[in-house]
């Protein structure tokens, strides 16, 4: 069954309407509605518009969810893959520019700046995401790297190199950055 039919049935039941009541209020025939819900035919523009108006559904949203259905799993996989790669790159930069034996004051200062600017860039391009969701999606690499650094190099090395400071700044900017950028 396609998602348009599912959404119509689901919304009709939530609103407590029978097929007869929905058909009457939408000014379409009962048989047309039954064919749509049974996935025997796809509703045309006017019929779908009448049903959406009666059920208070967003027509564009209903049509777009129907088109994107086959790509949902693939999209989620690529989203997860991108997030994992982005987190790995960010923590690799943190480690390389701070804890590396060749790191000097300039590289550590640059990493502090990047720990501010990269999360602000992320916050700017994810305005509809909550702070907690952003922290979990883009900050999990820092949390894992913090635990790995504690267990391998120890707290003193992580603290004196500036790595923990950069991680703290990074995570803070991911969480509180929307309040800095989107002040009203």
C-alpha cells in the first residue's frame, strides 16, 4: 500500500470519520475513496486536494513523502556515514593539532579557533535541529576521543596539550551555538 493511501486512512481514523463521512465531506464518491484506500488507483490532483482539505493534510508534504519512500533507507545510511566521517575528521584534527609531539602554540591556537568556528558552521546549517540532537550527532566523536585519550594518554597529557579544552569548546559551541547565532 502506498504512503498516500496509508496517510489518508490513518488521518481519517484519527479524526473519527468513516469512509462514507469522508467521501461526503470531500464531495467525492464513496467508490473513489474506497479505490484510493485500497490502492486500486492513485488519486488525481483535484480529488487529492479535496480529501486533503477535508482532513487538514498538507498536499505538498503528502506528495513529497510518497516520492521519497524508496530512498529512505539509502538516505539514512548516507546520513549516518556522513556523520561518522565528519566526526572522525573533526577529532583527528583535534588530536593532530594539539596532542601531537610536533604541536606548538600556533597549532594549538588554531585548533581553539577551529573548535569555535566548525561547530558554529554546523549550528548555522542545522537551525531546525535541537541542541541536544546536534550534540549527539556531531559531538559523539569528541566524546569517544575524550574517553580514548583518558585511557591511552592520561588526563595530564590531554589537559596540558589543550585537547580537552578544545573538546570542551567544541561541545559547548555545538550545544549553545544556536543561542549565539540566532539571538532574537
